[in-house]
């Protein structure tokens, strides 16, 4: 099939220390999975022109305009031009920029929404009337797309339930993600051979729980003197400053490292060098709906994983495949970190299980078949209803 993927993400080379590239990673991984079987044409919505590099695409078109209305008009024109060249569309998230995806849907071209980040109903935007109006607009667009589109790829069971609640006749495929790095480099961070490292990888927002790791490390600082914490990822500067102040307050500032701006290859190298990996999510609406794709990268590294019992995480790490902990429970996290740091055989055993789990559920080869079958079925059903 000729598949068009509609996405929006920042230039990963210009993301700065605070911007997330989750959209770029999700899209590039989906292309990597589908490219061996299909012809992929990527359309990227942006405020200004740039040249995305996503291996596996037959073509990449940037739909650039600084204003939302301008982006919509350009997308409509692109959909009209490509109506005989694209057999099926996949849109990354039911967000405001993707609203024109309804046009190919009404033209009889099958559309699939890749629903991987619930934004509209999450209290991520704070403020007054303006913020509430913006959230209301997002919610209307999201609900409209959920009602009109008939096929969805979803990242979590909670989002699947959300789709079916709004659109009971929708077809859903659970696809949490995959990972296959094109290159691996040295971490770019100086690591001591006499220290053990626990790594937090991801945005430094409070609801993701990075502060919990600092507090837990402080509880066991005397009993595990060689354990250090690495925090790698983007986030607002005020969050970084808050976490530094917390580390200083807990007297572990010399054992907590903050890093950003690492390349994907350097992050992969770092994953291979650390001793344990953490997903300390708090019990927050965003974490209950969404799934941490960094968990897939953790499993790829073949390292032991400590994670909060939130959202779909227990469904992946249950049955002893990881260490599941109560979200926000500093004492339980401290105990688990100390136990893992002092038992090498346990780390080795859990690391092996991580690698097996990755190969079975998250490698490109393991996910390619179900996705291809789903998309082919959606296309076939649409072709019967709307012969082209």
C-alpha cells in the first residue's frame, strides 16, 4: 500500500534543553516498522520550513505555516493533490493540527488515528480563562475526530476504552511502540567505574516523578554510598532548578547528575552502561492514560527496571518481569533501589527478562505483522465500501 503519515514534531536538531521529541520518535519508529512492507509518504506539519530526516520514507513533505488556519488550508490542498496517490492515511494523535484529516475520510480514503497522547483532558496547561478556552478547543477537536474516524492505533488500553466510549463501533489496535536504534555511541557523560547508576530518562515534569527518585536516594545514601542518580531529558528550566534545590536540601546534590541535549545514539549508549532504570510516574491523569515509551528503550537495553504501578505499566512488567512499586511511595522506592543495588544476581536475572520481553513484544519484527494485518484489513474494508 501507499501509506501517508501525517505528523507534527519539532526539528530534533533544534529542540533545545526543554523540548520533547516524542512525536518524532513515535513517527520514525512507525515508519521503521512499516517501510519494509509499504511505500511511506510522510507529511510533517510545522510553523516554519525545515528538512526532516526519517529513514524509510519514499517522500517527505513539510506543510509549513506559522498559523493554524494556514496549516489547515495547506493540508487541504495536499490532500486534494494526493487523493489518487495515497491508499491509506495515518494521523499522529487527534490534535488540532490534524483536523483536516477528515477530508480524505469523506473522500473515501481510509484514515487511521495513532492515538498515543491524550492531551485535551489533562491539566497540563495551567492558567486562566485563555487556557480553559484553549483546552475546550482541543477537547472539541479531539472528540470530533474520535467520533468520525473509524480505525485507531492506541498506545494503551485506557485510550482504547476512551475511543470506544466515544465511538463504540471503532476498530482499535493496541500498539505501544517498538525500538531499533540505527546507531549506538558512547554516552557523552563521564561515568565512574566505582559507582552504580540508576537512570531516569524523560521529561522533568513533576507528575513524572523525578523528585521521588531524589528523595528515595537520600533515604539510602548511607547504606548504598556508591549509588548515583542520572536524570537525562528535557523539561522547563524551573523544573530543573526545583529538582536541583531538592537534591541540595536532601544532601545528595553531589550524587545527582542532570543532563540534556544528548543524541539518540548517546542515550542508547548510556542505557547500556547504567545499572538500573526507573519509571517513577506519579498517579496522575496523564500517566493513567498514556504509556511511557521509554520503558521500551529500557527493555531493549537489557537492564532491570523499577516502575510505578500506574496505567498499562503493570500489564507489561507484571509476573516478575520488572519491579513494580506504589506511585509516590518514597520508602518503598528506597527499599527497592537498595535491594537492587546490593544484589547483582537479581540485576542480572531481571536484565535478562527485560531483553526477552523486548524481543517478544516490542522488537520491530514482533510488531510488524499485527500492524500490517490491521492496516490491510482497514484498507480492504474501505475499498469494499468506497471502490476507487
